[in-house]
C-alpha cells in the first residue's frame, strides 16, 4: 500500500476527522471539525491574500455532512 501524501494541514485533520467519525467518537470529532474548519479558512482575506486552495474537496464536504447528521438532536 502506497503511503498517502499530505500537502496541507487540513489533509491530516480530515483523515483524523474521518477516523473519529468511523469510530463514533463524537466528542473528538467535534474538536476535529473545529480544527478542520479553521485549517480550511486560515489566512483568508487581507491585502496580500491569494487563494491557492480552490474549492473544498467533495469528500470533506461529505464528512462534514455526516458529522452534522450524527450530531443532530
């Protein structure tokens, strides 16, 4: 199995978020969701800002949707 390459902080946080969801560790998933949101939006704006990330990957959006469904009251 080839080792997965991570290029962004959000990639690593996403992998941990997926693991927490699969284990139904919702307290941990909550913290990772917040970290993922921060990692995806950090350094946005400002005079010298240049967007390099592009759109959020569909698998990340799917994981967020699953998290919100799992935590719906």
